[in-house]
C-alpha cells in the first residue's frame, strides 16, 4: 500500500493462491482507516464482535457527497469508527445503501440515516425480510421455530434454547428506517462518474444486491462471492422448505460470466481479481458437500447426524445454528432434485435417505 498525507492509503495488487488480492492480507488497513481501492471508492474495515471479526464497508464519493455502502453492526465502536472516517473525508453523507439484511450489513442503517438525515437504499425483499426478522415476536406462536429444530434432530430442551435466544442477533440491529428507496435488478445508479448496475441474487439472502460497474470492471460483491470463506447458504425457520442452494448456484453461473479481470470488492477478507476462478471454487465446495451427504444417507439419518460429515470441528451454540441451516440447505437441494427421500420419524425429526 502507498500512504497519502491525508491518512488515506492506496491499494496495490499482488498475486496469491490463484486470486489476485489487494492488498496483501498482512497489510489490510487498520480499523477506522480508509483505503482508496479505486478513485473515489474507499474501503473501510469495520470491527465486528463475532468469530468473523470484521466487515468491509465501502464509501462511494459523488460530486454531491458520499454514499455509504453497508454499515456494520449496532455498537458504540461502529459509530465512533464512522464518525472518524467521515470526518477524514469532509463531505456530506447523501445516502446509505445496504446490500442485504444481515446485521453486519444493515445494523447501523437506522442510525446512519437518522444521524445524517439521508435515505436508505435496499432491495424490497431484503428490506422487508430485515423488518420482520428483527421485529419483536412477543406473543407470537413459536411452535414453528420449535418444529424447525425438532425436525433437525435436536432434543426439545436443546430446541427451546435456540428459540429463546434471539437477543444477540436482534440487538446488533438498530431500528430500521421506516421508509426506504427500492433497488431493483437492472437499475443503474450514477455515482461519482460511474454507472453502477444493480444485480440481485438469492442463496445467501433473499434478494442480495451487488453493484457492477462494467466500464471500470468493478463489482461491489457483498457476501455473494467472498475470496477465502464460503458465504452461509442456509435454510432457517422462517422458510423451512426453501431451496437457496439452487438460487446460489444460479448466481454463480451469472457472476462467472462477468469479465475475469473485474476487481471484486467483497464484504469480508480482501478485494480480489479472479471472479471466474472463485465462482468455480465455491461451486465445487458445495458440490463436495452434496456428494458427502448423498454417500452418508445410504441409511436414514437426521440433519444433526449429518453434521460431522460436513464439518470437522465440534459444533455448539451459534456455530451449530448456522451449520444446521447450511446442512439443511444441502439436504433440501438433494430432496428437491430427487436424490434423497425424506420421512418424518416418531420423534418428529426428518430422516433423509438416498434413493437407490
Ligand atoms: Zn450476509
């Protein structure tokens, strides 16, 4: 990286493990510092209080002011990082864009929009999914949530623990703005002399927004295609019969057709070049999981029993919660494509078996 006198650094490309990454993993900008990855596009690495300890946020500079792309979770630390960075840039904030509904992406949207009196831009499904997911559920019938965990093979006590524990997730999100501006696939946003085409994808979340600038060969990728980790493709209690892996494979097909020298600005890890290579890797990762499940389910097994086939480490708490969701996404995919049958056992769990 090259350091400029105003504290903003510039990124340099280096090659590593089949991808061109920028900058090296040893020289990512410290939290609170801005790195200009292309002219007028600033990368901000915001700390997160999770195992995944950061999110990459981007600031797009326009003549009129700044668009903030994703927000970080609700915390005093995130707010102070935002204040510090925006003071460095010395331009007014004119809009907040959230790629999708997850707390690290829209957790501070309500605060930022209110603090700077600007609109929130989101796709419709993401806005409404966030609005319902983080809304209080006091008095609601939680038996469907219990069923989700019982069907996975958990005991009733274990299932109840997950149903009771919503707080860590919901507290990470400030109340969302009560109005938003809708991003639709095919829209073009003109920001800072660049035309950004709105692309939307399922799989990781219902209508995840990516922004693609064809002329500059830039893709703001959100969580859809991350360089070193695989985005969670999960089936959750809100839609237990969903088949997001099919949507995710479709998104990889589309993204792999973009020019391979596109600079991808992802929400985690570091910016990279090598979209086609990475789409293939991600597809292979999920195909490997599908093959393991198909082989393991020769006799009827529950989702919980499949976990050691998919993950080497011991899973508890939040890790198990997300692993179950991802495992179910793969089982549902195999169920819908006719590879696995599914029967309900006397204990309420589903048992999956490979169809001969
Ligand atoms: Zn996400």
